[in-house]
């Protein structure tokens, strides 16, 4: 099993922002229907998460895997923040 990729706090925050924007725009599209603003938000969030893997990768497979890894890392950072906030209320 590979070691966890070390990312800076700024990069983790940026990945979290991209993941939140992607989730928010996907939910908006499911509830309200397609709109150009929601589609643009989805495209921007995926492009933002793709920039760093594209700069540091060797091939197309590394770009795809790196993009999914960045989005999942962003989702985990959001979940980690929520659970730490809830845990802080009860401790």
C-alpha cells in the first residue's frame, strides 16, 4: 500500500473548495435542473482540481488518478472538519 501523499494546507483547502463546489453544483443540477451557471461551476471545480496533477504527472493515467485523488482528499478534508467541529461541541 502506498504512503499518503503529503499536501500543504493551502492545497488541501483548495481541493476542499473544489470538491464542495462540485458537490454543490451537482446537487443544484439534480434539484433545479440544468443551468449554465451550475455547469460552469462544475467545470471550474474539476479544472481546479486537475491543475496540480497535470503539472506533476507523467501520463494521462496519472492525471486521471491524481484528479480523483485530489477530489477525494477534498471530500475527506470537508468530512474531517465537520466531525472535528461536532466533536468539539461535545468535549
